[in-house]
C-alpha cells in the first residue's frame, strides 16, 4: 500500500515543489527577452554578458532569449512566457494597453532618451520623399516604431505612394538590402552622431560594408519618439524587480558592460521611468496606427 501511495503522490509533490520555486532561482529563472532589432547572434552574445552581470550583482538567475519578431515579444509578455524585456516603444504601448505591462527603465544615449526613424537610399537620384513615388521599399517589422510606424505616417502625410514593399525583419537587414540595391530605399532607426561619426542603423553593417556611410545616405528623418524601455510583465514581484533594476543600471559601469550595452541597442545606460513617460507617444502611435494601412508584402 505504501508503495502505491508513493507512486501516486510523488509526482504531485514534485510538481508542487517546482511551482513554489522563487522566481529568479536556478530552477525558475527570469525569462528576459531582447527585441529582435538586429542580428540574433549579436543580441545573444551581448545578452549573455548581461545575464552573467545580473546574476553576479543581484543573485538572480536570468535566461536571455530573442523571439522571432517584435509582436512575438509582446505576446510572450501577455502569456507570461516572458517576464522582462527590452522592448521597442510601439511594442511597449501594445504590451501595456493589451496586457498591463509596465515600463520601469528607459534607455539613455549621450544624455538623451529619444530616437528617430530615417529613410535611407543608395540611389543618388533619390534626394527627397517625392523621389520615392512608386519605388521599391523595405520596412523592418509591422510593429517597429522607427522601421515602420513613423515612416509610414511620414509617407501618408506627404501623399507618397510607394511601389512594392517588404518587411526585412531587422534594421541591419534593411540597410543591407538598400546597400545592395535590392530595394530603392528603406526605413531604419536614427540616433545622433558621435564625434562626427554616424551612429544610426548603418553602423550595424559597417564591418561587412566599410563604405556604407558613403554609399547609403539619409533622405529624411521622422519625428522623435521616447527611447526603448525595459518592460516588466503585469504582477512581476516588486522586490525582485528592484534587484533586477539595480543590476541593469549598473551594467555599463565597467568597460565590458558599456561595450555590450552599446552592441545591444546603442545605449549608454538606463534611467527610471514609468508609463507616464510614454503617454504622449501612445497618443501619437495609436493615431498613426489607425491612419496607416499595412502595406502589401
């Protein structure tokens, strides 16, 4: 009888014990997603450095992941398959309004917490938006703020009718397509230059294409938008969140951490924020998303 009872109750006991493991333990690591704005291998390589740093500074076990798309990150937060994410601005607005996710940190670069979209081309004949009428164009992702939403609004405001459009999936992929002439132009993110050196999405392929700054030019920038936030799923434990936030803030305090954060999302650090910091962006983005129809793929 004892043998039969053990066979019956042992699996239940094990499941119960596992479910009670504290979030952030080795057995139940915090699931941390990186929005797939560039090459996944680059994100994971530098994300693993962040993972190690968080464990060292907070004692929290974190498991980095790079979902297949921007929307996949949002949906994973909603289903609690992801606990924390560095998410793009439009993705955060969606995750907050649909699933109650909360922005706790905002990225900082050269003292500012905003960025832009940009239209780029390698065709010297394309100098203005009007030159893009009927041209083949590459966006990043339907949920990308700088790589789709803001540029699409720009085209709508100027009554620009593009030709064939494609979604390349990542910012570096858009730059590559433009550089190679596979499309006439594309949309990517823009951040200010540093010491005269451009730091927009073209930098992602400079190793592969050293002359990318000379060959690919900026046609026009979009309006600015708040920088990408670090987002916590609804009901994330506040005490664990405080430890994680402290570790994230201290990540760029070493040369290795600073380099890894630059490689991830071209940031120099994080500062505290809340959903209020994204209220104006929400109004703009929701208005844009209602106005802009998804282009044909």
